[in-house]
């Protein structure tokens, strides 16, 4: 005897003819270049961190003088 | 020494201890600075909003253990042995505890009114300890991002020197750290919101990537201007973040904005002034905390695989809106008498993180409770993120033998490089 808990709510489209959730043209363009887009943000983050380190180093030097 | 302190601690020995307590936790800063007094009030309000949610939650109770839905933190999987409270309707201990904390809040407000900051500090420390214990040790289900904010900000407010500076720095740092979780198609392409039936609140679908990338930019770069000299730029950035938190409340409702907005407005609006960067010996504790926050946020980057798919290490740092999740968990248990039970769970709620760990923890508890009667147990776990395909990231016939390691990749959870089977595509889901 099989006892199943809970009921199924999620609708699966299946595999044939299925496509991911609708994307706008801008999203399709970004997704096509997602590696570049994420690399740009990582680059900006690195620049922010470097700027903060330089700012802290200057403040530290001013503090010591 | 205030009059009430002298009455409560009359002997010289008592007063020495109070002085040491005052010095050790830099309470004189609290007594002197109006901005800190206001943040103290805001923290009290945050505890009120947090505990008003916890008082009705059952996840910290022995009832949750008995019914099999308690989940511990991955690094303390034995937490269920320590849960002893009983919530309504099974017992009174949980509501007794929270009404005790409510009484303590009233006392703290009275002590603030009397300017008895040492005693007010002592009363809020008890709330701090219970909040920290519950968030990080006793349960794996209570640690929302707002709890991380509350924990870190009150740690600074209550215990560290240079309170005003480190409160401001860590507040801004939180914005920047949250972007580490957002550098992902969920935000860079905005697929989190286009996968929702209702889309991004108030704005048309075509504008989703613009808004999501604007948020990343403001949190990563713009937020630092909250710390700049008082002027137009500082005020404009403040207005942006106030608007951002009010807007995000359309989805996250009151809890998050109630924890974050008052402190944001107090620190960077009402009482803002540029605070010099401290480099003295007393500032070391604050800098160590900053380093720890950065390390904890970076931790998932060192665990192989897509963190958003496997959710390994996801909650060691901020994880707000990191991805839109849907999942299906199906466990087939065959008992020694030949009968079979299917334990089926699914979630179509974008907000509910589909951690394989959480489902495994509950199934593992089931295995332990029924160890003598289980012949075999198979388990599949299908996970879709941001409207992408459902990937079968767990497929095992050895459910009851699985172990979960908290700091490394678990081989039984597949990531993209393992090329997990695609089992279907989801329709647009909901945010609840």
C-alpha cells in the first residue's frame, strides 16, 4: 500500500515544446551575454574595494602623521 | 553613578563592577551621544517586531521536533535536542518567555526615560542574547536577513567602542555585501521578477533589468556616499534608500523596513555628521567585526557549484532575493513489512529557499525515528531557479545514509557541471 502525503500544486510544462518563463528582449540580450555582464559587476566590486583600501590607507597615514 | 544605580548597587564593590561594565562596553558613548540613544530605541523597536513574529512561530518549540519540521543550522545539526519550549495550543512556556521579554522591553523604555543607560543596556542585553541564540544556534529557520542586521547593529551598539562610526560603516557595508549575492542572472538580467506571475511591483516588465541593475549599482557604489560630507549627494542617496526600502516593503511587508528604515534615517538623516575613521587600539574589535562580515559573505564563493542552485553556504551571509526558487521533493520509503510511503513536498513560493539541506534534514529525522522499520529509501529533489528548468539535483536510493557537510560541497547535490537531468519547466510562480 502506498501512502502519499501532500498534494501536487506545481505545474510542470513538460519537456516537449517547453520554453523558460517569458523574457523581454532586453533580458534575452543580457542572458546571451551573461558572463560579460556578471564579469562587469565583479569588476566594479573590485574597484570599489580597491578605492576603499586606498581611502583607508590615506586616512591611516594622516592619522599617524 | 545615577541615583537608581546607587540604590540598586550600594556597596563600593558593586559600584566597581558597574564602573567596569560601563567602561568595558563603552556605555559612556551611549550616555553622551543623542544619535546612539535613538539607535538604542530603534533596536528596541526591532526586537519588538521580531519577537511579535516569533511568539506565534512554532519552529523554536519541542512541538516542531515532535512533528518533524524543526530544522537546525547546518553547523549545529543537534539543535533539536535543546528545544524545550511549547507553543500554544500545546503549552504556555513559549508565550511566557515572550511576555517576559515584552515586560523587559517596557522596563527598558522606562529606564531610557530615566536616563539609566547602564540598566537599560543590561535589559536589552537579555533580548540580544535570546535573539542571537535562537537565530544562530537553536534553529535554522529563523535567521532572516533582517535578523543579521539586528544582530550586527546591536552587537556594535551594546558592546563595541566607536559605536557611531562602526554602526554607520557596517550599515553601508551591508548594502555592498548584499550585492555579492545579487551578481547572478536573477538580478543582472532581472529573471527573479520576470519569473513571477505578478512581475516587478508597479513597473512594466520591459523595465525590470534597468531597475535591478540600478539597485545593484546603488548598493555597491552609491551606498558609500551615505558616509560622505553632509550635502546634496549624501541626502539624495539617503532619499534613494528610504524610497527603496518603502518600495521593497510591497513584497517583504513590514518586518524588514521596520528593522532597517528607522536606523537608516537616524544614522544618515536626522543626526548625520561625518565621523572620523578610528585607528586607535579600541577600534580593533570593530575592524575585526568588519573583517568577519566580509569573510562570512565570501564563504559561499569557496564552495564549488552554483550557490543559488545548491544553496550550500547560502545563509552564512546576506541572501536577500538571491534567486526565485521552486522545488519538488519526492521521497519513497519502503518499510520492512512491504508497505511504501511517499513523502511529497513542493514549493512554488519564490521567497521560500529550496535548500536541499532543509528537506534532507526533515527526511533524515524521519529516517532516524523509523530506522527499525525502513528497508530502503529513495529521494529525488528537483529545483528551478528564476523560471529556468527544473533540474534533478538530488537522485539517490540511499536517503537514510546521506550526511550533510556544512562548509564544503556535498557530492550528492548536483550542480550545473554534473549536468543534472531536466525534468520539466515551471510556469510563472508567486511571491508570498
